[in-house]
C-alpha cells in the first residue's frame, strides 16, 4: 500500500500565480465544479462567478470564459480586480492568494522587473499577457495586465490593477520593455504612498 498526501492548496495556488500555470488555473475551475457536485467544468465557471460577485466584482464588469484568463472573450476592469483583492484579504484563504503571487524583483514571472528599485520585494503581482504575432514578426499585446498588492513606503497595503490593451509592438524587445514599464508603474505607486 502506498499513500500520497497532496500538498496544501496554498502550494498549488503558488505554482499557478507565480509562473502563470494556466493548466492549473483551468483545473481549479473543474475542481470548483466537483465541489459543487458536478463533473462539468462549465459548472465550475458558474461557481467562480458566484465567488467573484460575493467579493465585490461587478456582474456587468467581469465575464469569465475559462480559469486561466486566456480566452479572448474574457473581460474585466482594473476596478473589479482591485476590489476583489481588497475584499478577499481578510478571508481565511486571502493570505494564500497574496503569498502565492510573484514578488517584484525577486521571483516568479516578476523576477527580472524592478530589480534594484526600492519597491523590489514589496509588490506582489499576478500578471497576464495575451500577445498575437504575425509571420512578419509584428506583435500586438491584446492584454498585458498586472494585479496585486503593494506594500507602500508609508506602510499601507494597497490593492492595484494596471491593464494595457491592444498595443502594437515592432519587436519582442519593445514588448518586453513595455512589460517592464507596467512594472515601473507599481514601483511608482509603492514609492508614492
């Protein structure tokens, strides 16, 4: 006989958030369906929508079509995301979301951004990108987003969200520079509050 004990959900959340593990995010929707007594992952989207609404997200401002946020039909607003993060902070599972996010200048998808700035280590970020490329090497950032928590210089904890949509880039280098610019917004907020 063998026994496998799964790591706590907080560890799974950390993998999903720090490196944008999209398959894991989609699996979470299916697990929400199972918890609701269904084997239909679509039921999980309904459960996730209920949870989002319970924590301040507008039913007319946020539309989800998958768990990973990779569907071109997904829509949300920076206000909805920041409100959601602020509302979940005191919940028993809010710390797992906070702790699971990439840390600016330290780890995950944000390791290369903000290095050497005073904000490094003080900003937790879940980022997301949807980029379309052409055969000629042109890129369009359909969505480049950062949402998370900022431990401001003043000691306040802020929830924030920055979104850039539908921006053409002549090269991958220019696109990566723009991602760093979005992280620089978080640095400015961290130092300004």
